[in-house]
C-alpha cells in the first residue's frame, strides 16, 4: 500500500473525539477503529500523521491502563 492509499483510507475512517478532550484546547485526541488496527491522532492538527497500532496491542494497552490507573 502506498502512502497516498494509506492517507486516503485514514481519511475515510470515522474519527471519535475523546470525552476527556475539552473545548479550551490542550490535549485533544481522536481515535478511529477498523478490524485490524486502532488509529490515534491529534484533533487540533488532523493533517499531521497519527499513530496506528494493532487491535491486539491496543487491547493490551487498555487493559494495562485500567488495571494500573483504573
């Protein structure tokens, strides 16, 4: 897959803004999911490349976060 194809597929995702993101700026995060990956980006700068992780890795991260900080 080329970089252009990757960018186009990322633009077709349904992005959801974190409920912890406030309207005053600061730490704003958006997440989009697909079958095999989770995409994370800065909602203030959506043209900037985000982070993509595998669904299994994301699940482990969430379990760890809930366990440690829950």
